[in-house]
C-alpha cells in the first residue's frame, strides 16, 4: 500500500502578508458597513497566523 501524498500549504507566508496589507487599505472603505468588524477580525487573524 502506498502512502498518501503529503499535503501542502495553500497559502504562503508572503500571501498572508499581501492579504493583510490589502485589508489594511480596505478597512477604511468599509468602516461604516455591517461587515467592518468581520474584516477587522480577519486582519488580526492574519497577523496571528503570520506570528506578528
């Protein structure tokens, strides 16, 4: 029986940095929307995932 293929990360650490930077610029645009808190939380989770 063969071993299953090793899984690979879907996003690189550089991807997380780029997404976080994009959100940083997008947050002021959605500041008055219902989703602003969701985007802010995503921004912080991306930072946690990067270890910063």
